[in-house]
DNA sequence: AGTTTCAAAATTGTATGCAAATTATTGCGA
DNA sequence: TCGCAATAATTTGCATACAATTTTGAAACT
């Protein structure tokens, strides 16, 4: 079993990525401690880790706050992540997919194919696609067999606002396109086309980033 | 002023990067607390952050230990870092160097030119080159104006053993070659040759990685 | 009214004590 | 002598108390 601090860390991490806390909001130690039914000590440990992970900003003697990203920042995040996902795809080709990794990616594609063909089940499609998307991309970074790369990718994927923007109010057309891109990426990896796989993965992420930034700017403009 | 936890964090971070603690060695809370003259609380905060930074491994109920990298791991680190430094160089071209950034890079090159021409001052060349190298690369990542990229680069540069391996027992020939590569990288950035700058920066890091890995394997073989 | 100042309240930083888990050690048996 | 089990010692996890800092709010002054 794990420690309480680890548990608090995990739950807060999910909550922030999911968008439960709006950007810039203060994370009160006593409040969280009360909510989890623990003392401030494990909460402080969790907050400290979350800050090191980049999900929170920390100011000495002033506490922690949910980090907020500007549109500029978000462009940088996705440009960086595009390079890393491209590298992961290339290394996945170089080192080869395991049976299990290939099976999982194929399963995700076939399942999504069925789901997307039937527009009746549109309710909850955002949450579904969020999970399916992760289930598709995880095997790729695993297949790179590069722990450091996997670590940096995790830091580039779990960013406040991103999940919420992409999967909260889903855009069925965008999901369809992303799904198509997945098919070609898997095709390239299986066909040992390293350069093509890298380019496709890179562009796949780049498009997602452009979408997130557009949504951020749109919402900001709409609210103003 | 900063907190004690932050101070402990900073000092431990430097010590680990410098190679004062050998890989795998346990970091005892009470020991460190005694050494710094503080209680365990700020030490725990510092260790927690260092673990999140990737410098320490953490096992629940068993504490923290200096993370050790195998040669395989190190290859992955440098492959990843090569992609990131390449991206930084490309974005530096796209966004342009500031006057100050250009001046700093040029100064480093001219200074190193003088130092390397005079082999009398070889004592302390490792430490000198370590600083000079950082002073050359930092402006590039700054010029990318990509905070996320800068953050990931920091995590890819400050790795246990790397600094010690590269700069503790310096190899004058390798330093000379790295210095030459710096000249071409700056040339490419100034000349707005994005693709060339990216390729040069990437290869520059790749070579450094190959050197570190060779040294690791050589030392391991020699010790066995 | 607006600004400044000062004090009260709230929040974070640190030390300490104790519970729980892990690690080391001792003693026994094969 | 080696392996194993049980216990002692060490180390970490958490809660709590208090100190230090920041934030808030109100009163006084311009």
C-alpha cells in the first residue's frame, strides 16, 4: 500500500488535469487536508510534488496555486510535445512494438472505429475519447524503451486545461480526424517507416495543439 | 529571503549534480538534517522535490536514494536531449537572438578560443569548460522563448553523473571539438539557417552523449 | 473620497513526538 | 557453515503545536 501523501498527490493530480480547479486558484493546505481527512503534513508533501511536476506554482510563504498557461505558453508546450512524440514514434519503429503494444493500439482503433460509426452513443464521447487517446499513445512511448523520454512526455501531456479543453466539450469532427491520423501512425510504425512515423506523430500533436490554442483564444475572446 | 527547505533543496541539488553522492546511496533524513542544522521537516520537503525532479528515487517507507543511470538509460537521456536542444536551436532561429544573447554566446566562444590556444592554463580547464558550455547553451534555450522547453531541457541537463563525467577529468581534444561545434552552431543561428542549426545542435549533443556513455562503459569495464 | 498605517486574522514554515514500517542483528536449527 | 526466524534498532510517515510571514480589514490621516 502507498502513503497518504502519495494518495493525495494522485487524486489532486487527476483533479487538476481534469480541470476541477480553475487556473490561478489558491490551494489551501487546511482546506485540502480537511477534504481528505488528513493533517497538513501529507498535503504539503503532495503539493510540493505537484509544484515540482509543474502543475502548481509555488511562492515561498504564500503557498501554492494552480498554474495557468497563456496561449503562447500552450503553443510552446505543444511544439515541444510534438518533437517528443515524434521521437517516441521513431524509436518505437527502431526498437519494434511488442505483441501486447501492437494489440492494444489495434484494439483502440477498432473500438473507436465502431464507436464513431454509431453517432447514437455520442453522450460521453469526450471522456471515452480521452481514455482511448491515452490508450493509443501510451504504447508508443513505452515502445521507445526510453525512460527519460517517457518521463518528459508525461510532463508534457498532463497539463492543466488541456484535457478539459480537448475532451470536455468534444468536437466529433476533430475526433474523427484524430482517429484517422492514429490509423496512419500505426501503419507507419508497423511498416517500419521511421521517418514517416515521426512526421505523422509530430503533425498529429501539432494539430491538437493548434486546436487547443484556438479554443483558448476563442473562449478568451468570447468571455471578453 | 527563501525558506530553509528551498535552501537545502538548492544545495543538495548542486551536490548531486556535481557528483558528491555516488549513485544509489541512501539519503538519510536525520543525517542531512544534522548536516544543515535544521529539523527533518524542511529536509523532507527538499528530498521530495528532488525526487520529483528525477535526481532521487523514492520508495515509500524506505526513503530516498540517489538515482543511478545505466548506460542504456543515459543513451535515452541524450537522444531525448538532442531532440530538445535541436528544437531550441531551431526556435532560436525562428524567433531571433536578442543582442544580449548573441553577445554572451560570442563572448564564450572568443574566451574559449583564447583559453584553448594556451595549454598552460590547463589546470581547472574542466570546471572552466563546464561553465562556459552552460553559458553558451543557456542563451539558445532562452531565445526559444518556450518556457516548457526550457523546463524540460533543465531536467535533461542536470542529471547525476553527467557533469562529473564530462568536466571532472577533462579531455582537451573533446573540448576542442565541442568548441568548434559551438562556432558552427552560432554561425547557423545568426545566419537564420534553421534546419542547419537544428541538425548541428542535435549532433553536438549526440556526440556528448556518446562520449559520456563510452566513459561509463569504460569505467565499468575497468573496474570489473 | 482616497491613501496610509497599523493591528488582527489567516496561512504558511518549522520543530518535535509518536506510530508504523523497514532494516539490521541476534540466536536457533539443519 | 549456511539459512531462517524472531526481535531489536533504525528510519520513515503523520499529527500536532508553535513561530514567522503574509494577507486582510478597519481606523486614522491627508
